[in-house]
C-alpha cells in the first residue's frame, strides 16, 4: 500500500526563515498601483537603514501595473515611510513609496503627493482622522468564505460582533492581522465582526494628517499578506454580494483641534454645512461602485442626497451621541466605500472643511488620470 506524504508548507518555510541573514536587511517596497491595489517588491541592503533618507529611489515596470505605457514604462519609487516587518521580523522593513514618472512628475495615480500639500498647508489645525476599514473574505474559488456551497447562511442578525461557530468566520486571520499591525507600529485601534457573515472591520487611528493614508495602506498590505498564508482572498468591494446583505464601507472619523475642545460642536456644525455643499464632489472620490452600496438601505444614506444627524447610521454624516451630549469631539462621514484611496478621502475632507490651496484640486486630480 502506497504511503501518503503530508507536506506542511508552513513548517517548510519556517526552516528557511530561521536561517541567519548575516547582516543583510530586506526592504519590501510597497505602493498603490493604477487599479487601486497594492504591489510590492523586495531588495537587500547590507547596512540597516536608520531613517527614510537612507532608502534609495527605486523603479518598476509601470506598464504591468496600469501606471505607464510600454513605450515609457519606468516608474520611480520614492520612499516616504518605513515600518518594522512583522512577516520577516529581525531588522527587515516595509517601505511605503510614492510613484513618479520618468520626467519627475507624480504619477497620475499618486494621490498622496497633493494630499501631503494640503496637510502641510493646514498643519496648524491639527486635523485627525480615524478610518473604519470593512472587508469581506472569500475562498480562492470566489465563494464567500464559510458560506454553504451553492447556498446562503441565515439572514443577518447574529453576525455583527458575533461570538461562536457559525456566527463568525476567519477569526484566526483577523487576530493574526491585528498582531502584525501592532508589530509594525500601525495605530490599529480595534476590530469587530460585521453585519454580513464573513465580513470584518478593523479601525486605524486617530492619525494626524498624511499619516492616516500611510498607515491604512500598510494595514491593507499586511491584511492581504496574512490572508495569503491562510489561502483566503480579501475583497474591498463596497457591495461584494447582491441582495439583502450589507455592503462594506470605510467610515471616516474627522476632527480638528477646535472640534476636540469644549465648545467644539460649533466647528463640527460649520464643517457639516461645508460638506453639504460639496456632496457630489465627495461622492466622486469616495470609491468605485459606491452607488451599489449607498442606496438608503443597510445602514447607508442615499448617494443622491446629503443628510446628517445625531446617532443616525442612515445619514451621510453621523454625530456620535456622546459628542452631542458633551458638545465637542468629532464627526463620522459614513459615505466612503471600503475601496477608497485614503489620500483622496482625507485630502478632499481637508480641502472642504479647512480650505483649498493653490494648484491643488482633489476632484480634478482624479479626472486627469
């Protein structure tokens, strides 16, 4: 009788990951591509980078990432932030980079460049963000993970913040991602199971200015990488499943220093008034296919109209009950979809409530693609 050999990929990898690197440091450069997905490539250094200035510019083939034509394909990576690598450990690092064209101009999909200008111009306002990233887990055949093959689970109800088999799925991935973010220094502030089964949320923040987009991008990268180890696919689509199931958003919490101080409700209300006048402009950069999610059902407002309210999860802007009671704090924009580019959302929010600056227009930036 033939003997079956059982191979453990994890155990095999562990043998090699424990080998000494003999002074080498591995730097995984990551960036946002032309389809709002994350790409990465790794290089070796023989001296540990101490600051971002120690990291050289690099490049990649932009024609393979929807960022450049084949006739002029080199896109340059300019490091902007680095983090300890929870996947390789040791002195190894993750390097977040911006993309630039060969003529030195920001790539059309590099929304961080102009967002950083807005944040710098308004740095005295000390604007903070907190983003609630919802996502859905699928198996590698395109089925929602854990759902009955060819069928559906019981209707929504027991899954939100659920506990117990049959109510939650993939908690192992969620916990692994949580620890990976903490190791990397990401300000991940919490997790919870969401309303649709096999849907989860993690929160990042509060983060000031440009660091919000940076930390969310790295957290997304780590989520994809952790899910690789479990053979699971992460989806950030705002309506991953048609029918009577909740969509996925990126609720964005916002405050300035004035809003966070006693009497800050005045400034929150002023901000909401400004947001009401630019609803269409915000919706334009709040994620693709967001109209499938913002229907006025499943805890959303309609994409067609602007609304606000205290503790109202069916409004565009929600003021938490505690903030209304205390008279200061923050507000939540519930419109952004789960697949947003965080630099577009934090950029237009800053532009709308704190004012535009010369040569920067968030909406026009997208139309120039």
